[in-house]
């Protein structure tokens, strides 16, 4: 369930002179939401809704629930980057789909 008032944006990091897409490159992950305030946020690369292929730490959100980092959000090995691979962000190191915000790439 995604509640209004949350935001998750994934954008490619500058520095690629050709502007070409690199599936294994780092991207900027930005998340905001008042309920994330002062909590440690983690991102999860998930395939098929449940299988976690990877995890990365976004850090501690500020008072407004804003946090950002640069990370590889595509599966590094195994799983493939098909249309069912999504990036979820939630508070805490354990994947909790019910309380996460998601983005597909």
C-alpha cells in the first residue's frame, strides 16, 4: 500500500558524457515523507514482489523525512533486470512491502 504524501525519485547521476544508459551505473535515489523523519532508510532491489536481490542504505532522514544517496539500484548479479524488478524504500534493514514506497526502472 502506498500512502499519499510519500515520494521516491530515481534519476541517473551526471557524469556520463554520452548520455547513454548504463544498467550497472549508480543513480541518485531521493525519498521523502513525514513518517520517515529521523529514521534510518534502506532501499531494496526486489524481483517478483518478494525476492530481495540486493539492499543499500540511504541513511537517516531529516525532520521532513528527506534522504538521498547514490547507489546501484539494478541487480548486480543474477535475477536479470526485467520489468518485474523494482526498488522499494522503507525504514529499517528488513524489507517490509506493506510500508515501503516503490519505483520501477
